[in-house]
């Protein structure tokens, strides 16, 4: 097929112009299916076309077609990402949601195969009958592909690690149209890069993980009176760090409210041990409500499959820290008090996440204990950026999935120097023309 008629012609995308592998999955603006597919969680889009491949071969065809067209390319697994641009205006969205199978290959060893378009809630539901689970964020509506190539900070992370720490292999379609297996044995450099910087290196069409044995968890959602926000943040940090690694705790605070909410998960069903582990969290501040219950992990990260409308318009910044010390607590409390931060979210890392050598994966943050996320009303973006500059000297890296600042300096925050240098070299080898350039692109 000649590429000349396609170049730059958004209106020229027709079913007959596509390779046969893509025709069934083509969605144009005139299609009734277009509405639920055009937007993402935090972006409104109006792409010229959405392509929904079902196989790795179809993904190869989609990349070839898009490259020939000269149109912008966005790749989407679940569309829930805060920082990613998995939709666009006038371009092509490569939507992987039809590649959503979840297969338990060996329940004894925990070997599972997962498509990039599955939602993590669906993965948890499929693995639950076998007593298996993969730590996978705090929302079941997040797609596998985005989270599993960025890191994967989840509600069992301190016990079972990041999502990438469970990955054993990935099938990757590269910018050049090659279908490669990335694992410790095959293309190990690509396997290293996919685990933390995957958006830069190709489209993963299949993952293999070793899921953990998780018969259930003891979970609680606690509401606190956080009138003493500065003191509470420091006590929270100390309590999380002192907790056994079966405990992973995420904290959510909001401007204009003296009530904070926490999701705390004990990875296991030992009621006595869980009670001992949870007790210190009950005396941090006056408790307004909440109580523990034993549930399957799938109940903690259930999926709604609600269509995205782009209605979440927060501007966000992200950082990692070792401790929630006084200097950090004062600045975060000040952002909430001023209203610059509409929401503050603090996710625990540490534990098994930090057992992994910092150079073992492209995600190299293996000594920090907390991930900080601040979301601001778009009208106060300038204030957030200025106040974040004051906080920046107290930070120790960032998690790109929660970051919106596209300044190239953020790459130096996201990746240690040696890792960033290695990533740039690999980018030059696997994507020298910069096809994958929408989501914090590396420059060779």
C-alpha cells in the first residue's frame, strides 16, 4: 500500500484504506462507539480514528499505517493515566482494550499471562479463584499496559513489590515493527527498560507475571480528624515505616476538609497479626469511622468499566521521599490550607519494593518510603508549580505516572543518572526516530 495518499490526511482514514487486520476494529467519529473511546480519565480528545487491534500482528499493521499517515499517535490500555496523553486531537489512538485476556497458566507457580487492555480489577477477579494476586495500584479501572510498564505502586506493594517486580516476560512491538520477547533470557536490555520506562520502547501486547499466593486480605478504610495536619502527617509517616511489611497504607487528604481518609491493607488473613499491625493506626488521630474486614484482594480493586469522559481536570505533581519529616509536612499542609492542593495523596512504598537492587529495572527508586501526589485546580496551576519548586529540594525522585510537568528535567528526577544514560542509549537503538514520543519521551 502506498503511503503517499495517507500522509497528513486525517479525513482519508476509511475502512478500505486499512489493512484487513484493523478493519473490524476501526472506530471513526461517526461511529456510535466513538463517544466512550475518544476521551481518557483526565483528557478530552477528538482523534480522527481509534484502532482496536486484537493481535500483535494487528499492532504491527497499526504502527505501519500510522507512521505512513503522518498523524499523531496515542497508545491506550485503560485510559486512566493522569500523566499520559493516551488520546489526541486529529490523530490516531491505538486502543488495546480488546487485548484483555487473563490466563492462569500454572496455579502452582503463579504463572499468568495478561493482555495489556485488561483492567486490574478484572485481573484480580480472574486470579482470585486460584488464590493468586498481583499488587496493582489502588483502582481496578486502571489498564494493565500503562501501570505495568511504569512501575505499579499498589496496595500490597510493601509485601509483594511493584507490579513490574512480578513481571517475568513481555511481548513487545517495537517502533520498527518487530515483535520481540523481552525477558531475562531474551532481549534482557529491552526487558530492563520496559520495567519502568516502557512507554518509550514499544507496545506491549502480552505480559507474563508470577502472581503471589494471596488467599485474601484484611482491609480497612479509616476516616481521621486531621485538624493538626502537620503533626498528623509526621505521625502517619512514622507509623507506616514501623509497620510490618504486610501493611500497605494510602492516605488521601482534601483542601477545605478536616477529615482525611486512608486505605490500609494487610496482605494476608491472619486476624490476630492484622489486629496488632492495625492498632497503631487507630491512635494517630481521632477516628471518625472505619473498620477492618477480611475480603478477597479483588474486592479492594474492583473494576467498574465506567467510560472515561475526561472530566478529571486536575493539574498534578509527583515526588518520592524517604521520610515524611517536619519540613515536608509543613509544606504539604500549607498547600492544603491555601487551597493550592485540592487533593494530597501519599502512598506507601518501601518493604519488598526496596529489596530490589536500584539498577535491576529502569524504575530505580528502591530506598524511598512514600510517593506523594498533589492535584490542583487548573486555574491554580501556576501556584502549584511555584510551591512545588519550594518542595522540590526535599524530594528524592518522582513517579512519572502521577506527574504532569513535561519539563525534560523531570526525567532526571524520574531516573537515576546511570539509568537515564542507559535508557537514552537504548532509545537510540529501539526507537531512533522517536515514534513513541507522547509520554515523557527520552531523547537519544
